[in-house]
């Protein structure tokens, strides 16, 4: 088994279910992404560049976006706490996932994928 999948499957519930659900949505919405294991977490790459990551920490799952400086939708739903550049969505249970918002942000991240990291 690859390390990214092992990371996801090794998590306790409800985090494993949240990670698997997010993985399915990301791969459905952005079909050309490649899941790798970088920085000790599952990290999606698109066209050879970082796109987003999944991490379970404390009591939530963090879905972070690499090109966060350029995102323009649902910023009020994202957090930057403790970070300078990254923005993320945080989920404590499956019911927290608003698929409409998530898909909107994924599409926005896809649109800005070729911009420079810093704005």
C-alpha cells in the first residue's frame, strides 16, 4: 500500500471517514490530481505542482490549499490560524462537509493553479 493511503487508513474514526470522503470528492472534481506522500501527509499534485493536502491533527481534518493567496471564494469558511500563506477547511465530522462549498473552492483552486505562490 502506498504511504498516502496508509496514512488515511491508519486514522481513527471519524477522521478516517472524513479523509476518505474528501479524497473521493477531490479526485472526482479534479481528475488529473496525483496523490503523493510529502511532508509526512497526503499531498495532491496537479501538473507536477502542489495543489492541496490532507492532514489529521488535534480534533479535526485539515484540507489545505497550496495557492491559497489567490483563492477568491468562500474565504469566510477557511482558516489561516497559525499560518502566513496557507488557507484550509477544517472538518470535525462528516456532517461538517458542505460539498457545494468544497467543490466551489476546488474549482477556484484549479483556476488559479498556474499563478505564482505569492500574490
